[in-house]
């Protein structure tokens, strides 16, 4: 059996209005490609944010095994598109773990950023401001930033939300390439058909873990109905990262 890349033990995440995740236990196997699914307010984004170190759990532990670089793609709603920053500079943020936050890019690093943009179909777009881009174009730039991070663990929060089918297909191609390289990929998603076609493993949440394992088994009618019933019983949507996802 392959070793775990991420181990979660007794995870609990809560905000002022209540608990969004409780008693979460499980492992993401090294080199696996896992989708995280569940109704709105189920704690999906909170799970990823906790794994990325963006929020502190109330209880439990998350361990990256062995300690390695983690790349995190938030939802686009968390990005200020009005900030006057160029496409190439957004992509080059992926180099910060290697070069530091306050150093300028040398010629070789600028070439790396340009190559990453070319790899996601944004060649010759580096001088544009991100506010000038479509949703799909911005997502390509954010994937270029992920490319430059070159992380062993990649966490993506709704990476295909509100983008065109062509961008979705191209970015899925990148995920499969990273998977073949042995990286561990975890993505919050909503499209069950897309998950069934592309993700061998799945986690189904409804503030607790409903099921965790092979996608065909997790997305069974019984598991989905249980998640639906739990969501219907919630008195109010619990707060969550990026708006109770």
C-alpha cells in the first residue's frame, strides 16, 4: 500500500456561528487525485483551508507526510481583481517560496514565468492587468502560478467554477499530468459527472465525513441521500471560507 501524504485526525473547525467540520479522520494517499464533495455549507472549503494552513482548527491535527511544499488555489471570489497587478507578476508569485517575497525576478526567473504562462495558453499576455481578463483567463494565470510553485501537494477550491469548457478541459489536463508525476491532488468540486470521469477517489462531507474512498463507492445513492438529509436538517448555513461552501 502507498504511504499517506496527508493524515487528518479528529479535525474540528468552528467559527462564531457554529461548527463546520467535526470528527474528520482520514488519509490522502501519496500521488492520489481526490475530489471533495458535499452540499453547500458542508465544510469543503474549510477542510482545504485547514490543510493549507490558512485557518486554525479547534481540535485535531493535520499532518503533511513527509513535510513538503503545499500549493493552494483559493476560489476566485477571494481575489481582488481590481488590484493593479500584471498577469506575469501574478504567475511569478509561485516563485516566492524559492526566491523570497522581496526579491525581483532575474532573467531566468522571468523566463520561467513566461514559460508557465505559455503552458496554460496565456503566452504574450504577461503585460495585461488581471482586471482585464475573463474568468477563464484568470484561472489559467492562477494555474500558471501553481506550476511555478512546483509543490508535491496541490489543493484546489472549486477550480472549474464558472469557467468555459475549453479552460476546464485544459486545466484538467494539467491535473492529470501532475497526477502522473506523483503529486497529491485534492480538489473541491460540485460536478459529480466530472468527478466520476476524472477522480478515482472522493470524500463526501456534510460537516462530518459521510464517506471516503473510491469514487464509485462514495457517490452511491445512499451516501448522497444521507448528505442531503443532513443538509436539510441544518437550521442555518454555517459560515465557511469563501462563503459557506
